[in-house]
C-alpha cells in the first residue's frame, strides 16, 4: 500500500509508536475518553485533558471522519461517598451538583465535541452483566467485601503499561485493598455496600460498581467489544486502562479492545503536581476569575498534547501577549481599507501566504496532532501578514481571505474568534471615555487629558488610535 506522506499519524501507547490512522470501519471513528469523577470543581488538569480531546475530535471531523465521542461521568465512587459524608449531603446530590458544574465549565471553555455523556449509575444493569460473564469465565471471584478480577488469569495484563502482573502491586492509584484478595493487584468489580452507602441490587447481594468496570460496560453498550480510540490522561494508563483491557478482552475473547490508545501529558503548577496541601491547586473557575476562557485554550493548545505542561506566571503572561498579537492582527484585518495599490503588482502574494499556512497547519496536525507547530503556522501568518499590511499590500479582499482561513482553523482550535464580553468595562469608565472622545473631536485636549486621568484612577487606560480610542484594563 502506498504511504501518503500526509496520512494522519497517531502515537499509540499500546505500541509506543506513531502509527498510520486507519479506523476499523471506513471513516467511522468510535472514541471514548475517561470523564471526571464528580465530587469537586474541575481543575486545570481536567481542562487540559478535555481541551486536548476536543481539539483532536474537531480536527478529525474537519478531515471528514464521522466521530462518535463518548465520555463517561463517574457519579458513584469512594471519593464521592466520602466527600458527601463530609458535607452531610447525599452522594447522589453531590454528584449531580458537580456534574452540573463540570458541564458548565466545559461550555465556558467551548469544549463541545462530546456526542454523549454517559453517567455510570445509568449503566448498572450492563455492569452487572459484565461481572456475571467474568465470573462465569473464572476471571473473577467473590470474597467477603466484593467481587474481584483475578489478574493472574489474564495473560496480557500489563501490556499497555509495560508492567507485569507481579509489579502491579506497586500501584497506588485506586487499587482496592482487601486481605482475602488472590493477587495484590486484583481490582474490585463489584463492592458490597456498607450501611448507609448507595446500593443497587445484584445476583450477589446489594452493592455498587467498581471504578474500572463502568467504562467497559458503557463502551460495550455503545460500541460493542472493540472500538477505535480510547483517550485519557497519562496517569490513567495503570491500573485503570489496563483493567479495562483485561475486563473486556476476557469477556469477549476478542482483541484488541481499542485500536489506538491516546494519552495526554501531565499538567503541573509552578513545577509541582497540583495539590490542595501545596496551595497550588487551581480550578477552572479560579483561572476564569482572572482570565478569559480562550486564553486557557491557547495555553493548552500551544503545547504538544503528550508533553508535560507547567503552568506558571511566565507561561501565562507569554500566552497573554500571544493572544494580544492575534487580536491586534484581527483588528487590522477587519479595518483594512483602501486600494493597496502595490498588491496589484503581485496578485499571488496573499494566495501563496494562505496556501502556505494551510499546508503548515495540516502537516503539523497530521503528525500526531502537533498543535504547537500548527500554532506556529498561525504566528507565521501573523508576522508575514503584518509585514504586508505595513507595506500596503493587503487589500480589503485579501484581508477577508485571511480571516476566512483563520475561521477555518478556529473550527478546530476555538481560541481565535471569541465574542468579546460586553460587560468588560464599568459604566463609569465607558461614560468618561465617551465624554473624552467628544472632547477630542472638538479639539479640547486639556479636558480630554483630564478625563484620561480620571479613567486611569478607575484602573483603566485609554489608547488613541485612528479608528477611535480603546479602553484597556491596567
Ligand atoms: Zn475511565
């Protein structure tokens, strides 16, 4: 088969290689991404994961793939039960409150590529059916506090994370502790309920699902035993994703459960893992109090999705400057007037710039969604575009063409065009600015200067430009 140089390549955690992307059926892509456990507000780490998969999905759709993006929401879990106890409310209420807050954050960040959200508690019937089949095939066993998966029975256990079953015991991530377990790394499929805990009826008594089984129950219902892409943050590879493979491949006898495993890198804050105890825990809400949502998208997108991101003041201020550069360029394009006579001498100038940018963008994205290179293509366009504008070589028609290209790119990135919030400036400031504008027109410079000072006292700065004055927060 001919290998087209522009064929989409994706890095598959399973093979530790970049592979050509070929969905199981033509252009149909079934994608599942691990959603949040809804017991608190979502933080910047969540924002990263979900922006990454939002961009990947939107890119695939732009390339003509028919993507069904399924995401679970863990609305029953130890973390939820414990937090609900602390707050003295029911786990159900806590989970439904934070599910709502999560979806609000996603909407603010324009993360809207998900086709369906699946709440774990809506799939208890499917979960029970999976546990039953695992018991029947002797991959699972029952002890006092629940039903467990016997990892020694599944020979491929550890293949995704490159760990052996014996090493599995060093895991710290939500491995269930129980003395009677056959192997230390065995994980819980069904937990028998303690008094006052949420519970569902099952053939083995009342209880609730383990964490890993919810994903395979949800994906089996929607996609069947095999599908195209599973995404999630890197820290879920072990034991969570390993457990998913063990469950579903044991049940179906088919492999692989997932053709391409895509994992996004970590996000640290000022060099450290985010933790409430370290005082560097930043929720999406915290970020949005000070910054616009589009800035968070750019900040995430300008890093390759598999690389680590360290969130710090320097990164934030750099990103702000980059956003300003884009906004200034957009302003110039939107205000491009006149005939730009020189353009007539080289009519292909803009056409070439546009096709070069398109090529650079596509080449970057086809190479395992290399968004930093794709963002670099945008900034090359800004630099060259600014130069041509300064040379009076961009006609209004050309400006519209460039804007059209940026709009196309923004279908995937969603940080370039954003409705400016109207209530950005206090009424008092806007009133003073209006007064000042009148003074300027009448040539009353002294009064205009006084008004500028007054505006400054309120914490805002007026910048004069040909098209009129602009207000900026100091
Ligand atoms: Zn999951």
